C-alpha cells in the first residue's frame, strides 16, 4: 500500500496510543499477535506500526475511521492491555505508514545492539505521555537509522 492521498478512499484517521501489557509478552505471543494484526489490518485497509518495549506498547494506526475506531475500542477492552492512553486522534489526508499493514519492532533488550538506543529507551517512557515525542520515536523507526530493525 503506497503512502498516498486519501482522494480515492474514505477519510483517513490517525490514532496514536500507548498502553501497558498486563504481563510481559513472550516472543511467540508477540509473533502470534502480529500475524493476526497484519491479516486483520490488511483486510480493513489499516496501516501503522507497533513498538513493544519492556512491557509497554506504542502504536500508530491509520485508515478509514469506520475501521480504526472499532479496532481501538477492541484494543481498549483487550485483557492484555492496561493503562490505555490516547495520545492523538486526527483526520489526515495522507498516510504516514502506508507501506506497512503493521510494522513491528520489539526493542526489549536491544540496548547493546542498537546504536543510540539508550537515549531512545529513556525517551520511550516519555513518549507514552507525549504525542510529539511518540511521533518522533515512531518516525525514527520509519525513516531513521533504526528502520532496519522493523519487521
């Protein structure tokens, strides 16, 4: 899916949220969650990215409002999530993450392998409360030096 104007589709909404896992997720649990999310998102024309770090989620979802809003409600009710915080809800003309049905990175334990990660890890927790920082963190994985870590 290309990053494109919404001229040929329904209006696009972007939502950024943060939440905490009720318990730390194992790699196989994250992989299962990711597989299901990608299949669902693809079927609903939803794109975005999910970052999992040490028991916390930071996610951007973008797509038709009638698909994204019910998904957010489902996530809020998901027993694997707690402390859900909506950071941004905005209608836009262009997708930011249109190339991914769900870009994903698990940054837990990456401090020694990612150059500059220590600074990021400190900012990650701030991103859970600040939309501007959250967008910068997500953007660093989309366009920056950490893009190669995204699955």
